[in-house]
């Protein structure tokens, strides 16, 4: 019998890169499956250009009006270091990302005050690295810093609370709507019937423990809890314990929770919060004791994912776009380099590949402009005491822009070698080629305009520093002003020479980068002589 496989529907081309501002990190396959299930739409990722060295694979999708990127977690890898790498790589590919939702499962620390049960969700309003510290004569002392989500993320929780308070949203109902979307989801994400919380002194026994039985025979060792009325899934806010240390002991669980005011335990949040603004959202899959509750993993992961979805639906993208945008210099470098070092990532016919390359370069130019213009405004404020740091930041951004400029000019030269397409018999090809050439020409003008603006500011500030250094008889200030003003002249010489050279853009940029390092950190103390020699060499 012949097997007729139906192809999955074609995925839509994603919106512009600029519209992806929400990261979603998961470290377990159950968390990933839950995350993908809550998407309203998935996008094609064939044309995604990743940052240099980004090892993540992504699912791009939409939740309401928000575009999100979800990482595909490798098997059997978890913990702070792994989550930190995921976050770093994600930022190198999506530099406009405002925050990350760390969505997954955790072990609860129930108490008389907090009746947390399996399937409930905890929003982490603080994260404590409970196992990072030292042993003293008075016992263990935590030295790791407690982290809190950014104020904007805490405000998002308030928006979510208002939706729940108004009665417009029930977490249980939302979970059921998502669960029943697909045939597989109806069974895979079904809520388990058994929820047993054993007393602290009742330890797990491998293969013969009561937790493995379909029906408990140890009622005397179960904590007595009343049946819940109303919504079975409750939402909690509070501290999350996060460290490279698995809690599987009820006594330790309760002791640490009481001391640190912790509601649940996991292993990734502390690392991710060092990299980017992050809100941990954790579905409860066990009680952080020795007893098994594996049947709850998928449902707990789905509960957390649905809660994250409802959180996003509570806030319009316009508010997210107003969140602070900060990015370390090395991540900007990775973002830029990723576009110019992976030309084979593009697909389609020759003109389409060239267009995708052009779009990728200009997308990065626009991002650099977003970063550079505010810094240029800061340079106009001569009263700032950190003016030298601002200058250095602008110069680094300008250096990166020079990289893009070189590659755009290389693209222009490549296009000129295909001018025969203007004579193509296909009118569509002629029009597309003509349009692309016009775009590249205008792009070059835009890059040149920004470059001149930055250089004028750098030279003006360099002149100011030289004058200030002379007035104060501060040699370092005078040197800084000289180097700052001359570095732009050096890059101008480089661009002129490269236009008539046979060096590839990548090779030219490596040479420029090496020389600029020499300018900033010359081996001898005579910076002016060093600069002059490099200009002569150029």
C-alpha cells in the first residue's frame, strides 16, 4: 500500500528582525514542547542570520502581537553555565531583545503560608543563589547576590494580575484551551490525577516506595490538605532558589526555604539574570524531595508556558519596545560579524541572495545607528565626567560600521560585475536588479552620512580634550584627544586604499582592526609618532 504523506503547511516569512524583542529560554525537551504549543503562529527560519558563534537553534513565532524567539535545547544539558551560554548566544543574534522569559519546571517548597501544589506556577520576583557561599563556625553563609527582575518586568506581573483579578482569565481554562489544540496535546499534556505531598520524615525508597504506587498505602505519611475550590492552578509570586545544586531532600528544602524565603528551586535563573533582564516563570513538577513525580513534567511545563503567554497578552508590544536596550560591545561585534562571515546562509536565486545580503547589512547598520546617535548626544554634553568612556564607545561602534561599509562596497562592486542583467530578456529580472542597485547606492549614502556625523563629533571632542589637557597640563588627556581625532583620518585612508585593492572585505577588516588596536594601545608611549607612522603606512 502506497503511503501518501501530506507536507506540512509552508511557514510564513518572519517579520523584520527589529520586531523580535522577547526571548524565551527553555532547557528541557518538555519545556520546549510546551513553549512551541502556545504559539499562535510559527515563522520560517531559513533566512535567519545568527551572530558569530551562536550555537542555538531557534523557533520563531508569534504570541498575540508579540514576536518571540525560542531556543531548541540540546538533550541532557542543563544548569547555570548552559543557560548562560544560551542567553549570550541569543543576544548576539537578537540584539534588540529587551528581556528573556525563562520558562520551565521547578521543585516547590510548600509551607503553611504558601500552599503550593503540583501544576501551580511561580513568578520569580527575586532569585537567590542559595548554595553559593562558605562554611563558617556558625554554619553556611550565602555570599551569592540575590537578584531581582527589572522594574519593567515586575510591572508586567501587575498587568497580568489585573487580568486574573478581573475574572477575564482563568489559568486552568487557558491551559485546557492550549492542551486541546492538537490531538497529541490532549493526551501528552493531560493533568495527572495523583498529587501527593509526603511528610518530611518519610524518605523515598527505590523501586518499592509508596510514590510509585497507583494508589497510596501510606495515608499516615501524607500531608493533609483540603481540596481546592475554583481554579485548580494557582499563581504565586516570590523568591526562587537557583544554583548548580539539585534539592531532593525535604528537610534541606524546608530549611533553605525558611531562611531565604524561597517558594521553589531550579538551576538556571541566576546565570541568565547575569546576562540579560529575565523573569523566571516556573511550573511546579515536584516537591524538591526524593519522591518521584515525573508524570507532572509536561503538565507543569505547559502551565508555566501558558502563564508566560498570558503575561505577554497582558502587555502591548509598544510598551516592550520602551524597555531599556543595552548590549555589551562584544555581543554587538558578534552580531555584526555574523552577517559578514556567513554569506552562504542566504537562499534563492542570485538576485535574491544579494538582496538578502543587502538587507542583513542594512539591518545591522540601522542597529548601530540606534546605538550611536544617543551616544553622540552624550558627547555634546561637555560637563559629563565619563566623556572619555562615551568617546571610546562611539569609536568602537564607528569601527564596526566601517566593517559594514566595506562589505556594502564589496556588494556594490559585485553588482557592477553583473550589469549584464540590465539587458536580460526577463523584465522582472531587469527591474529587480535595477531596484537593488539603487538601494545599495542609497544605503552607501546613509552609511557615509552616519560615519561623517560620528567623525565630526569625535574630532570635536578630541580637540576639546587636547585643549583641556594643555590647560590642565595633563599629558594623558592631550594624547587621548590626538588619538581620537586621528583615528578617523586613518580609517578614511584605509577606505580609499581598499577601493582600489584586491583584498577581500574580511581580510581588509582584520588588518584595520589590528592597526586600530595598535593605535589605542601602542607599544611605546609616543602615541603621536605611532599614529603618524600608521597613516604613512596606510
